[in-house]
């Protein structure tokens, strides 16, 4: 009985999210009216996330080069470390790690900010003054995420590749120029399309899910914390699920 109630609650929540997403998409033209808010969110979501994305991409590249290089060395194929590192970063690790980092940071930020406004009745005040909260609060965050996630993913990819290049030169004795040539030459257009399409999809779901939980917050300060946790958890799961879809379905189509 408890499982049935939970399933029904999940279906109703999915329905609410679908209607909310439709409302957000319908309100996108209002982004021009609130372009100052969009620029502010671009700074908060994008520029302030640069350090964490930079470090995540760097360490992923270093780890991939070390682990992949040692495994390949046992087969006498350590010269392929550049190829394996670049494919892993551009196709999978770069978008996914960036998506998870931003799901945690941006998801918690959006949900906690909007949740605090909801429980303090600031959302009701906006409605009383004739302002649509979706247009004012959700749309700028969505547009900012759509614009900034792709450059951040590119930063993670390039930094990881550079980190892997130096590690391969120092510990595996793979020449930097050979590593770079192997890494770039073996990338196909299909790899770039898949790797750069993922951040766009991830940013859409992360921003809409976090705003949804924020605007549906109830229960005071405890509810704000619960909304932030739910936004991060659900966004992270959706990032991994969408990565599976790209890997299994879209990659086969392309």
C-alpha cells in the first residue's frame, strides 16, 4: 500500500513538473524583458562555477592519463593514451562531470533561493504586483544555464586534455606533441556533436528541475533544505540517465 502511494505521488509530481516545464518554455520570449536578470544569472551560474569545473576537468584528465596509460603500457600501446584520454573526456567524462558539478552547485543554488522566496511569501508578493514568477525567476536561470554550460564543458575538456598531456610526458614518457596530435586527430565530428549536445540537455533539466522544486517549496526552512537536496539528487540522476540515452541511442543513430 505504501509503495502504491509513493508511486502515485511520483506520477503526480512528474505531471506537475511537465506542466511547469511547458509554462517555462512558453515564457522564454520574456527573457528579453528580464535580460539583466539573465546576465546576472550567467555570472552566478557560469563565471562563479569556473574554478570547480576547471579543477574537476583537470583531475579527470590527469587520472584518465595515468590509469589509461598504465593499462595500455602492459600491452605495449601506451602511445594511444592521447587518443583514449581525448575520447573519454570529450564524449563522456567532460560533459558528465561538468553536469554533476553544476547539478550540485546550480541545482542547490536555484532550489534554495527560490525556496526561501517561496516560504517567505516573496513569490506571492510578485504575483500581487502582477509579475509572473516563472518569467521573472525561472526563465533567466534557464537561459543562463543553456548559454553557460557548454563553454564550461569545453573548459573541462581542454583543461583535462592539457593535464593528461603533461602527465603522460612526465610519467609515461609520451612526447607532448605526439600526445596532442593523437588526441586531436582521432576526434571525429560525431564525438564532438555528442559531447557538445549533452551539456545543452543537461542544463535544461538541471535548471528546470531545480526551479520546480524551489517554487514548490513548503514547510519553512526545513522545506528549503529538503527542496535543495531533492533538486540535487534528481538532477544528478537525470544527468546520468540522459548520458545513457546519448550513449546507447543517439550514438547509434549518428
